């Protein structure tokens, strides 16, 4: 069940990193507070009152992660960044990314 939220989780992580990189910690904090509240209330309602058990907890967690990612995207849009834009990097930009990532990639592959 929680696997269904992985696209939202990854989007939320990237949006959080972008916000923190722009020195905005309030957006991620607001998303965290709301997501925690949704998860807590969802756990109580789904597990305790509706009897879904561990599946209910997974659904509540998934819902909270999707809501947090949505809030982070909205926060970036309000800051003037088009979070819905998809762009392909230029070859020079891609080379710069590879140059930064190569040492980490080699290190991670060496551990296997």
C-alpha cells in the first residue's frame, strides 16, 4: 500500500530539498505538521474505529505523504518556482551533474 506513494515521496523529497536550498524552512515545516496530523488522525480512525489494522496505518501514511508532497509543490509555486515544469538538461548541464555524481557512484558501487 505504501509503495503507491513512492512517486509522491520522491517528489516531496525533491521539493523539500529545493525549499531548503532556497533557505525556506517554513514550507517543509508546515507540510510536516499537516502530514503528521493527517497520519495520526488517519491511524486512529482507520485502525481503531474502522478496524483496518496495519493496512489502515499504511493507508494513513500514504495519504499523509501525498498531502505533504502536494503542499511542498504548492509552496514552491508560491515562491515563484514552477514546480510542475519538466525540462531536459542541456548536454553541458548533464556533464556537470555526471562530474559531481561520479565519485559518489563509484563509491556506492564499490560497496556492493
